[in-house]
C-alpha cells in the first residue's frame, strides 16, 4: 500500500507540468505465456481496466505520456496431465506505463505508441474448477515489468478536446513465479480502450 501511495504522489507532483490530461477505460485479454517447463496450457481471460494520464509534447508530432491504471490480468489454464483440471489465475495490478506517442496529423489522426510498463501486484489468486481459490501472492513476485506497443485513432470533438480509441499489447518480461520451481509466468495482455483528453 505504501508503494501505491508513493506512486500517486509522484503523479500529483508531475501533473502540473503536463497540460494535457486524459482519462480512459476498457477491457483486456490476458494470459500467461506458455513455457516448456509448465504443466498447463494457458488461454486468454477477459478483464477490465481504468485510469488516467498526462502527456507533453516533445515536438509537434511526438509526445511523452505517463499513465496510471488499475488492470485485471491473469490467465485461464488447462493442466497437461489427467484429470486435466481447468483453472483461472486472477492478477490485479496497478500499472504505470511510460510511452512515446507519434501522431501523424494534429487533429483527426492515427498514431502509434511504444514504451515500458512497471506494475505493482495487488492480488494474485488461482481458482481450480470445483475448488476454493488459492492465494498466489506470497508465491510470486510483488511487481512486474514489460514493454508496450500499440496504436490508435483520435477525433477532435472541439478545440483542445479529443476522443480516442486505442489498442495496446503489454508483454511482460519478468517471471512472476520466482519462488515456484519449474513454473514460468510471463504476462501477455491485449488492451482495447477508449478515452478523452484535453
């Protein structure tokens, strides 16, 4: 909790420096990347996200962007061995992407984004079908790090007010299962969101 408070304070300090504010929400499709050592096959589960951000122009077309999200990640899983149990990993995180955005025009415009994501894990559970949920937080890392690639389209609603729709791919680079021998969990998340910025 202390880390979350510190992150929010950083955003409060940064915000006056960034004239452009944005708010956004949407859904994601998340799973853990499969690995030869794992005893399960993963598939996508749906989650939701919401957050806000600040951005500042570097040049006319290039912007630096900071976001703060609550995101639901995780994965569905099917064991490779009998009795082929189905389970669902639920991973709730506070995500902080830092991105560069290149937009091709000023007003109505397509754009692309790329950057890094640092996130703090709030909770992590695994629920096998027909059984009680197991708390995984003490068995996995407390934070995650990865890379983001994506693109979108913005529409100018009025002067200095834009609506946008955006798709991102969040690719985790850290094995969350640091204390579980033979288990590898890299997050892999596809995000679809809409929002407004001014």
